[in-house]
C-alpha cells in the first residue's frame, strides 16, 4: 500500500493522506491546525496492523512528513510580515523557535496549574436560584431613540474589513496538483520519445518540480513509465516502459533517482521534494 | 455543628425550591429523625429576626430565604438598571440582522467568525430582533423588530446609515451580503464546526446573493 | 448580629454573582468601612470547615458557596455535576486566554500549534471565556469571564502565578538554543531563501533508507 492511500481520521481532516496533502497545498486545510504527531501515530498504527515494514513507502512517508514539518515550523515562525521568515538567519530562526517552544511549554504548564485550581474547587457550588420576583423591579422601558444607529454602520464597516493575508503565499506555493502533473507527464510520454526530467520541468518553480517528481513516482508505481539515471548527478531519462534508449536496468548504475543521486542541475529530486518548504 | 446539619444547610442553600424532610434524607443519605434534628439545629442558628437569612417552613418543605427587613437593599441591588449599551458581539449581530435581514444564524456566525448564540438570545430577549420564518434549508431567520426602529430612532429600515462612510473598500461594487461573507471567511469564519449552529447551510448564502 | 451584617448577609444570599464592597455599600446604603466590618462578622459566623455554607472572596467580590464536604449529597439532590473537567486542549486554550487576554484565536492557534476552534467554542459555551472586541486585523478577541474566576477559586487574575515560573532554567535554555542551532546547521541549505538552489542535500540521508 502506498502512503498516498493511508487512511487518516484526525481532528481537522478525515480521508486519505494524498488528499490531505492536496488540501494543504490548496490551503483548504490549515497546516497550523493539523497535528502532525497524529499523522505519525496513524501511520505507526497502520504499520503495526500490517506487521511488516515496507522501506520504500516508509521512506516516502518520512520525506513527506519532514517537508510538512518544515513547512509547518516555518509557518509558525512567520509573523504578520510575509517577508520576515525569508530573511531570517539561522540564529534568528533558532531564537524565534526557542521563544515559541518556551511559549508552548509555559502555557502547557499554566494549563496544568488551572486544572489543579479547578480540582481544588471540586464540590464548591454556588446558589443558582433566581432572586424572588418581587425583589426584581420591572425593567424600565428603554427610551426612544436612545441608541445611536451609527454604531450599527461602524460594526458593518469593521466586519467588511479584510484581514491582511497571512497566507502561504510567501512559501510560494502555486496551485499545482498531482493530477495536473500526471497529465503533463502522460502527454510527454504520448509523444513516444523518451525525455529527461529536466525537460519535463523546464522553467517550472520548485513546487511544480516537487509535484512532478511525485507524479513520476506515481506513474512508475502504476507501471506506466520507466526512468533511468546513468550516473550520479546525471540526467534522469524518462520513457514509456521498454522504450528507453539504453538497455539495462531502469536504475542505470543502481542509483535510485529519488534516493539522493543528482540530476542535471545539481539538485537531487529528493531534495527538491524536501525543498517544497523553502 | 454536626455533619448532618452542615449537609442539610448546604442542600437548603443550593436548592432553588423548598425541600421536604424525605428529599433531604434521601440526598444526604440520612434517616428522617436525623434530618429533623439537623433542621432543629439550623433553626437555632438562624433565629428569626436576627439573621439576614431565615429558615422557613412552607407547604413544600424547608427553604432558606432572605430576611424581609433587607428587602429595600435587595431591590436596590437587583433592580440596578441593566446597562442599555450593547456588547460588541451584540452590536455586530444586530448590525448584521439590520442590514441583511432576513438572515439565519449560521450566516451570522459565518460573518462574525464565532458562535453567536448568546448574543442572538440576548437580542431576542430584549426584543430587538425577532424570528422571520425559516430559510429553505430550515434555519430560523431573523429580522429587526419595531422596538428596534424605536430604540434607534429610525422611521424605517431605509434610514439605516449608509455603510459607505465606514467601508474600508467603498469602491467595491459587490453586494453587501456577499462581501460580508467573504470577509468572514477570510477571517476564518468557517471555523465553527458543524453542529455549533444548526443546521449548516453552505449553499444558502450563495443562493441568496442573487436577491 | 448588627443590622448591617444582616443586610449584607441577605444580599450575598440573593445575588447570583459575587458582590464587591462598593456594590454592597451602594445597595445597603452603608459606608464601605461598615460593609467591611459586616463582612468580618460574617466570616466569623461562617468559619471554614464548620458550616454547610462558606463565605468566599472570589472574582473581585464576596459570595456564599456550599461546603465541598456536601458535594455527594448535592450531586444526588441536583443530579448535575458541578463542572465538567477540562480537556488538555481546553485547559491550554484557557491558560493562554487567561495570561494573554485579550487574545485572538489565530494567536492561540499559533502558540498551541494545533487547532483551537472546538476548545474555544466549548469554553465560550461554558461561559469561561467571553468576547472582548476585535483586533486591528478583525479577529475576535477573547478574555476570561467572572465565572472563570469564580469556578477556579480566584479573587482576581493577579492571583495567577507568574507564567515565567514554568520556564526552564537559563542553562536549559542555552542547551535548547544550541540544539536548535545544531539542527539548523544539519538542515543547512534548506534555510536558504527560495529561488537560490540549496547546495546541500538535507533529504538525502532520509531518502537513502529506501535503497
């Protein structure tokens, strides 16, 4: 079973893992509101239930989760100003992260204190009987025109104000879907000739590169494509099964293209995936 | 004071209604003679005319009441005029109802971004808004009342102030309702889980923007 | 018992909320020193641990409460638990609101790192927090309520301990900082701004386990 179909039942999301990823990328699920620990637990449960460790899908899971973790930590660091985190030096980021960790720790401890306070008040009740009617004088009729209608207009004005977008835009996520990249690769495959990964993603941004790699993995799993990398740091050649120009194993010199070997521009695909979070 | 008397004292204090000996005995898990003894102890502790709280025996049983001598002070305390000003939540809810009426609670919640139940209930109680039938999805709709017009010194709803002077983006031509919903969504107004406001009507706002 | 003490006793008995000295003085038409004296008399009359009713100083005022020893009997009588306990998420959200009020939901979410909506809604429904206007960005702000102080046995927010008391020691903080920096170094290129392709290969070690 691939990670994509891992079934999740979380507070903010219930469904397969790949749908969750899609929704996060489309900003329809707020990553800040997602407990990644729960995702890990769900995966561990799943592994336990299957009683076997599939290294390939586990790797896929870890890489995806690492990307999500990084993206989330950056989101948590992001202030109101979008450029803030992009400019952040490692030391600065560490300071900021430390401050956040201290905050979280502080209020978790404070929460414990509140629970103790509440427990100490166990059994203390207050009288809830309404005061006798004869002691409650009838309310005076409110005066005519005693309220100012401009308060209503002001309230509407406040409600019309759009909040500043603290969106994921600074993470530069274009709305690109696996399905769309699958279509792109299939169109290239349909031309018959083999092509390189770099050709497939020419001019594309990092997110598109990452999603294209994801789509490529998917096609490979479905047996629709072969790919090969003849040397480390070399091009990844992609073609329909059996149509790749060279003979031999699809892995060339035995290096899995997704496993750290470098493609043409010096960036290994796995790193591109991790680099989804810039 | 015996433990039985303390328990009976606590029960009489908490209960909004008079309690019979049998009821007290059952709650305190005591025999009726013990309860009677406890009541006798309490009668000594709360002698008539000497305390602010009096122990009374009524038809239904025993109860604590305030001393009649303190009634003037009690009236002054309890009839403190309720503040006539609206809380921010009430003002926002009332403004939404006034400008968009008829409007459903889920829609108000979506625009405000928080559950609006208590504000809506208060406005209903104060007679500023009233029910206006149901939406095609079954949610209660609200509109402002005649009392609302009176309190705000308005001859009719047409006299509601023009929003444009407070509008952060007055150049926008889109309908007010649609813009409010959009701003609400942008603020995270959809965060209320289904069930927080019954029933959820995702399509309604869209349906109605065509009005 | 003086007439002043009787009146104050009656008022405390009738009022659903804790009453401040000023409120008592106004309703009873007494001077504040007289009210304080009356409260001292009452404190003697209701010594802790000896009566079914106790005099408490809560939420900036005085109020009567039942003695916790009567809780079992009270639960049998009223067949309703006092307050449900707080879930960890609710307690954390409540702590953040208590210490940082007024605070918005996005801010709470940022500190907790996970969704806070359902906890916030529950706390609102239980009356432990309430709305306190909107932030400059339009998010609803929350603060704790009088009921919060009452139920948590607090006279005022000042009685909450300084939140920094739960911070790690400076040495521990230094260690944490170093660990974070090391982690940052290990990640290397990923910290580079988008656009510039990273020279390092942070994901490689992970990816290679799949070989």
